[in-house]
């Protein structure tokens, strides 16, 4: 099998697993289990037993002789009756399914084999879109508001903020994901001010078609007057901008922003660290033509406020 993998892929899957464990900085125990799966270390054998149970559930199902043998091993390992061990394992499979679905990974959740007692959980999965006809490309649906996913990402964001190793990029990526997939935006842009504070340039975005569109999102501070981007940075206040406001004041929205986003409503809020604006988030639903309702604006502001709180706390820790 491994020879075939090397011939087709150019590497063995076991080598890929080891490399991923290293790159993702997973636990030393998992590294040991992958590198030395037969070592008679109780902890390693526990990891390997969990892997065997997952494979058995996929290949033979939860009601099979193979699974019965593994359940007996698990029961002996934790010193509990077999019936309790079986219930525990099935509950954990259901919990993994629910966690994957809550995080927006419905396709991954479908791959988790559920016991018969939990098949009703499949009803919670979003409906898969119909397959596009051969030769046609079906456009991806725009994210819809998902309060459970918002809560899940907010919990992850709070954990990142509370961590002693709070990371700027991690916080920004979580807020981007929360706004895009949780609040249900078509496009979300994260932009930073240049060191001289005379410019603004996108660093990351979701929903824009390609890197060219992201690179085009850069603006210089007007030599006279202001516009909505720098006004947001200077006043340090979030804003919901409508096309009516553009009609009342054509200078409010830069022409370059209209070129990228179109004439659509959008939301914008400053990224603030210790009372100083360093950049902004901008989000819209212009592609799907869905309205930006007050609830969405409140959710948008909440995610950005959490980012501002986290970044300020991270900076204060560094200065101690």
C-alpha cells in the first residue's frame, strides 16, 4: 500500500501525517503515536485504540463483531462495564458531529459515522445544493446569518483573547470568519493604515474574487476634506452607509471603493488599540442584494468591539 502511495503521490501518507503534526504544532503524544504506533506505552495505545474505533465505525458500523471487540478493550482500559464504554464512545461520536456542524464544517460532519441512536442529528445539517449540470459551474451560495456559528467563533475569539500568547493575526482571522460566515456577509475586508497614517491598505479579505481585487483596496487620505474611510478612522465610530448618503454627498465614498464594491450599502468600523485607530473592517451584502438590517449591524459592531478589546489587552500585556 505505501509503495503505491509513493508511486502515485510521490510520498507516503504516513510521511504527510508526520509533517502535518509538526507544522500544526500538535501534542508530543500525537507525534509519538504516529512515529511509534506499536510502542507499548499505555498513552500511545490509547490513541491508537481511538483511531481503530473510528476506522471500525466507518468500515463495519457500530453494531459489528469488530466493534464489540474494540469496545471490550476500551472498557478494560478505563475499568468500566462494556455497556457504559459503548455509550461513552457513541456519545463522543455524536459530540464530534455536533462540533463540526457548529463550526460550519457540515461536509466534515457528514463523514462522521453516527450510531443508529443519533441518526436524527443528520436533520440539523444544512441541505446540500443540487449538483450543477455537466459543463456548468454552480456559483457558491452567499453565507447566511448563523447565530450558533457566531457564538462558536465568539467563544474561540474570547479564548484567544484570554490566552497569554494572544496573537494579532489570529484575532483578525477569527473576526473575518465571524463576520463572513457567522453574520452572513458577502464580502469582508480587513485593512490597516500605513505607518505615516496617510494611507489605508487591505491585508485580508473574504468574498472578493481574487488577490487583484484585494490589492486594489488601497486609499490615500484626501488632501482636502475627508471620505467615509478616513472619517471612520478619525472619529473612531462604526457606521452603516447607504446609497442615499452617497447621493447627498458624492465625496463621501471614494471612487475606487465604488469600483471594487459597487454602489451598495456597507458597514465600516475602526480597529482601535489603546484609543488609537490602526485600521478598519468593511463588510457588505452587495453581491446577493440582501439588506443590511439593524441586527446585522449590531452583530458586526460586536465582533469588531471584541477584536478591539483583545488587541488592547494584548498590547497592555506586552508593556508590563
